[in-house]
């Protein structure tokens, strides 16, 4: 049973790269699988998050009031 839950966590994290541990934890609870959120985070596949979109800013521009 434990190996199946670990495999399901890995499968869900790969299939849904934008889902974090809280979301996967909630979905597992809906399926009747009572596992902790930290356990979900432990067994998630790392590096499955979607890459940043091209042209999406990765820094903030802050006004300084020094413009003339």
C-alpha cells in the first residue's frame, strides 16, 4: 500500500506540474488516502514545475522619485 501511494504522488506531481504539495494532499484526501502534506512534499518529483513564460518579467521595477 505504501509503495502505491508513493507512486501515485510521483505520478500526480508529473502529470500536474503546477500543483504543489497542498493541492496533491487535498486530492489524495478526496480519494480517501490519509497522508500528511509533508509526506506528499517528500515524495513529489522535483523540478516538474512549468518553466517561466517567455517575456514574463522576472524582476520588479520600482519608482525612485529621481526622475526629472
